[in-house]
């Protein structure tokens, strides 16, 4: 199994490459979708790391993959600028999932 990175900037790609993770830098929604489809088709890929900005471009596709595919695992990561998520995003997700506010 190997990991593959889909990033929106070169700095994240270089950092991951130093850790032994191969990847690409994409600059648009269509390019990101093409690269994601190729990564899914590669049977050797077990984990796809995708930056939050790219994942935000493809929310329906990412959700579909997470719900309907057993492999690969999609992991959204922050880029060099840090996370774009709200500080309470985990608690909000829990509240939405169970239907009550904790």
C-alpha cells in the first residue's frame, strides 16, 4: 500500500515528498477531479491525502468516495497556512450526527 498526495501548493508536496509520499499539485477543480480519479483507479494506493482547499472544491465527490469505497482512505489535511476549519468543527459534526447539542 502506498500513500498519494493531492495538494494545492508546492510546499505541502515537498514536505510530504521528504516523508516518502508521492503526489501532485493541482490548480483547479477539473484537474483535481482527474487526478483523484486516477489515484482511486491505482490499486496500490491505500491512502489519499488531500489538502482542505482541494477537498472543498470536490465535496460531493469526496463524500461519495468516503461512503461507497472501502479503499482508498481519503484524509483531508491542512496546508502550510494551517486549517481552514472552524475551531469547533468536530463538536458541530457530532451535534449534527446525533441531532442534539452537547
